[in-house]
C-alpha cells in the first residue's frame, strides 16, 4: 500500500514568490495535517484538515493557506515567500480519532529553499 | 516557554550503553504522549506511546510523570542503528487535537 506521498520533493524559489505543495494521504485516511520543520527544530503544526474542513491552525501568518479536496488530498500554499520559510514541509495523514494514539503517518516532505 | 522542551544533545554513546532522554511539557491538560524517531533527512515515525504506568518495548522504556509534567525515554544496549533524533511529542487536546513536537534529541551511537 502506498504511504503518504508529497510533491514536489525539492524546490527552490525566490523571495516574494508563491509556492503550492501537494499531499496524498494513505488510502482510507480522511485527516491531513501540515507541519513545517526548520533545520535543527522539531516539526511545527501549521494546519489540520478533516473531511475538507479546517480543524486547526497553528501560529503561522495568513500567507499560509491550505485546502483539502473531496479525495482527501491536500494542498499547502505559501504566498510572498520569505527567507525564513525555507524548511521541510511535512504532510501527515491519520485515521479519525487516532491522534490520541499518536499515529500520524508522515510523507517524506517537500524541501523548500527560498533565495 | 516552549510547549515541549528537550535537550537537543548530541548524546554520543558507545554501543551497548544505556542512554536516557528527558522532556518536559507545559500544558497540564495534555492527555497523550509519544516518542517519535527521525532519521537524518527522513520523516518522523512513531516509536512508542507513553503511558502513566510506564511502558516497555524491547530495549526501549518510556515513563511519564504527570505531576512534574515530565516524560522520559530509556534505551538499553544501544545499537548503531539507534542513531537518530528522538522527538518528544504531546497531544494538545481540545478541538484541534494536534501533536506538538519538541526540538528533538540527537543520539549518535559509536562503534
């Protein structure tokens, strides 16, 4: 069975540009979460979506937005990129009610470099 | 104060050593606790949950002290393959129910 897939795996942008990152959850998983991991830090929560609705938002500016599609895939958009947005962006999927068991399944991430 | 705090290390230990990692969390309402493992340039993966009574999985033992808001992970008989970053994770609870990750502790097991 395919795990969580993310695209692109690597990308380079310049300041002020916009980026869209994509995620396909594990089949049967309806919840998708996005995390940002800066080098040397743990993952920071950005968004959680369940059944196409936003269920949670972390402490990130409005330049960050996301959505979930009817097939449960998701996109993360970041506008007006800053150098500090350079990070590994991780998507994770989970079954409903399993966050109490800590079972988040992560994709390999999209590594964004902003120049 | 960070919601989840860990010593970033690195912890450099010889094969066969016992090593312990500690973590503190700030939200006393947190209900669920975990350790994740992240290999270099890879995604995090769930290592084990942490239960109030303490729990063991092979060479790994996790402990929780709710009164002190303190979590620990003990690794016995360290293997080279244990080299990784160990992330302390707390479920925030509430409507969002998100997982909050610590900075991670880097373990390097030396031959």
